[in-house]
C-alpha cells in the first residue's frame, strides 16, 4: 500500500488573504517609530518573510527592529490577525486533497501562536494534521526551520510537497529536498516563483488540488487521485 503523501501549506498569500491586517500592523509600527510609512504596494513585501527580515528590507535600524516588532505585534494580536479572509475555493481544494488521501499541514513563517488560532477561526483546522510556525521571540527562524519542524513532527514516509506563494517557500522546502508548488494568487513579485525554480506555478485556486496531486504522484502511479466531486467544506470566517 502506498504511504500517504504530505502537503505542507504556506498560510499568508496561499490559504488566506492576510495583507489587510499585516499592512495595518506595519503602518502602526512605522508610525510608532516615527519613520516614513511605506506605500500600500511596498507593504506587500511584508507578507511571507519573517517579520525581522521584513523590517530590515525597509532599512529600519537594527537596534530599533525589536521596538518595531513589539509595536507591530501589539496591534496584530488584538486586531490585525483577524483582518484576514480565506481565498474563495480554498476549503473545497483542501477537501479534495484530503479525500484523495493527502495529509495536510500548515508551515508558515508567521508565529505559531498566531497561526493556530487563525486556522481555527477561519475554518481551516479541520483539514489539517498540524500547524507549524515560527517562534514568537527572537530565536532565529526561517522557512527552512519551520519545514524541518513539520517534517520532524509528522515523520512522513510517503511523498512530500510544499505549497507557497513566495520564494522563501521554495528555498525553505528545497533545503530539505522537497519540491514546491507555487501559487500565483499570493504576494510574489513578477517571476519571483519562476526564478526561484518552483516545480510549477498554479494560476488559479481551482487548479490547486490537481497541481498538488500531480507533484505528489510519480509518473505511472495512480495511487493518489483527485476526488471526482468536491467535498462539502465548513463555512469559513470573515
């Protein structure tokens, strides 16, 4: 019998449209530090990478990054984390993957203490075997360390694939010999995923399950296949 495959799923920009809350939290942080607030387009770069790395991209002095993170999280934990929504069609795609025998887990650079409640609030938790994220404090973390934690906890013996919208997902997965399926509806810059050499880039949510199953299934192996009909999914939050 073929061992069950595993798909590790990024959260922000892959399962949920989290930009509104992330951008609002970043604006609060820049304002608190008395620094110029980047425009809406620039703030999209905050979605995906670790928070410390994002502030560094905007030339926040290293000595003030902890202050920026504290201001960001003060707003995020009460308000920003809920300024979020699940992309339409994602629950149906996750249900299709589960029906096809795929184990699913979130692997995100967002702190795990936020990622878990978000998955619960927005109806994603029933599809998942685990939620793995970064530590909340200043312990060094990257997408590769999050992927490592997920693999260690879930101990997959079947095929594994990562799914994400940023180059960090591709590089973090590759550090462990795992391919990455890129998604085009998130926050990547033009050709970011192609240049990072994602296995494939899915243009629309409706194609997610099929692309993941193709990435997990060796040629000539029909052991994993899509369900002929989408399964019912729980109602997502707002």
